[in-house]
């Protein structure tokens, strides 16, 4: 586990970064490559306890680079998803994708479905946003129809935040899978204003 001096050094390095996440990811990757899994998780949680969102972002990256750790993915879902920082929520989506990538996307399907069905819109949004561009990922590259069906289930989500990710993710898939996306969109009930909102995003490139 990192010493207090090590953590202070991380805080000093990233706390004044105004935008983006490159520096925070760099630190997260570095930390995730050191020590045992238990030490990584302990360090991640210490970083996440910071008042500075940039430092919390580093902690979230460390959790994302802790493959096969149920404790890490549980902390992301139960704790990080409640973080008030929009920057931290962006890293939650990236970290969820790192977890799925390490596990393998096909193997991660139950977890993806579970997150997409969570009561917390931040969890649902992370599951929809993290794997973008979906059909450039292993498994979904060969099975884009699975990705479209997973996303389409949230087309009338009560959170606009979630629907934006869903619509934009389907739009991305449509660049290479126009016929597939057209077929799906034809089944949507556009009398529902939420569905119509998502449709407007999803159909942009058709």
C-alpha cells in the first residue's frame, strides 16, 4: 500500500489539473502495476477518500485496473456511482469498461446486464457509455446485434443522462451496422417522448 507521502505526491501532481484525465489515468496505471491486489484496493480507497475530485479519479482508475476483483467492481457500483463529480462519473464509465475488457466482454454480459438494470442512473449510464464504441470491442464486433439489444432496452429510460449515452452508443454502432440499427429503430414506439428523444440521437447517421 502507498505511504502517506506517496499519496500526498499523487495529490500534488494531479490536484491542479483543470481538465481531462490523462494525468490521472497515468497515475492510476502506475499504481495498479504495483503491489498485491489487496494493497491496490486499499490505496484506491484511500485516494477515493480525498476531497479533490482529481485524486478520486486516480482511485477510480486503480479500481478499474484491478481485474477479476468483485470487491473493486462492487465499490465502483455502490460507492463511486454516488459521487457528485461529473468528472468522476466519466472515469466510472471508463473503469467499468476496463473491468469488462479484462474479464472478456462475453464473460461480462451478466455484469453488463445487471448494471444496465440498476436503480442508480449513474450505474446504468456507465454501463451504456463505458464500452463505446461497442462494435469495436471483442465479442461485440462479431455480435453487434447483442450490443444493440442491450442498449435498446434503455431507450425510454427515465433519465435523459442515460438516454443520451444509449442514443449516442447506438448511433456509433450504426456507422458500420446501418441495416441492423434501422431494423431495431423501426420497432420503436415514437409516441413515447423519451423513446423519440433516444431515436433522434440513434438515427443521426442513417
